C-alpha cells in the first residue's frame, strides 16, 4: 500500500499558522500605523482562505488598512520568507507518519501551492523525512483537482491507484479526484467536523488518534 497526503488543513494546521504569522507581521510592520490587531488578523485569515495569489492578498490588505506600496511589498516579502517558521501541524501527525514508515509504506505529499512555499512548510514541520515523493501544483503548473497532479505522484511512487489511500481535507480537490482515479479515501475533517461523509469517502478522520485504526481497516 501507498499513502498520499494533502498538506494544508490535513497535516499543516493552516489557521493556527496564519494567525501566528499575522500577529508577528502586525508587530513588525503595523504597530505604529493605527491598525487594530484583531481586525487585521481576522482579515488576513479570511483573505488567505480564498484561493488567490498572495500578491493579491497583500494588495487587498493595503487597500483596506491604508498602507503604501513599499510597506505592502515588504510585508509580502516577509510572508514569503518567514511564514514557514510559524508552521504548526495537527496533533498526532508525526506519530501517524512514523507508523506508516515503520510498516514500510511509501508516502507522497500532493499539495496545491507555490513549490518553494510548500516545501519550506514541510521542512519546517519536520515532516520531509517521511516523504518519498513531494508534488506541488507550483512545480507542475496545475492544481488539484486536476488528475495530472495525482497521476504524477502515482508515477513517481511507481504505484497503481488501487494500491493507494489518499488522505486530505478537501472534498472537491482531494476526495473526489482520488476516488475517480480508484484510490481509497480518508477525509480529514477537523476544519469541517459537522459535515456528513459522502459516498466517495471511505473513512472520516476527526483526530489523528484514529489514524492507525482507520489505516488498518482500509489497508
């Protein structure tokens, strides 16, 4: 068997990481600009929940809070270079990946995002050692749910879809395409815990304390 993981909101606790980086940016750049910290953090989180270029996020922040193009550029540069230092994983991630490694399961991370940005997060989380393959949309120029990004990971693993379990948080970008290709699917639902499990999801994971049991049921 092979295990393929999404990154953001699956392994990486994106909301906590964004919140921490937003507080640091406010302290570094905006503490003397009469910008309310809680309003800034909330807006920053909301803008980063929208799939859009990061330059557009900071342009929107500059327009809302009235800072100039120089400060906008400096904040974007800071975010690109420093965000990974705030990266936090969900509890139980490393134990789950270590379990798979002990059982000789090859792992891939399949993630949407700029290549350097996603790889920096994986390194900062201490998870790079567990992955045999990392595939990013930034590298390939296509985003999930495009099947190409999944097929590239399968080819690099030398795996067939029926040998694979895909673990991810997005029903549209992770679960549906993985199931269409013939993989088993585990929906990580910490971010959306109240939604019911669709038919194309084989198992719903609400905490990584459940991971070993779910894996043993599916493998």
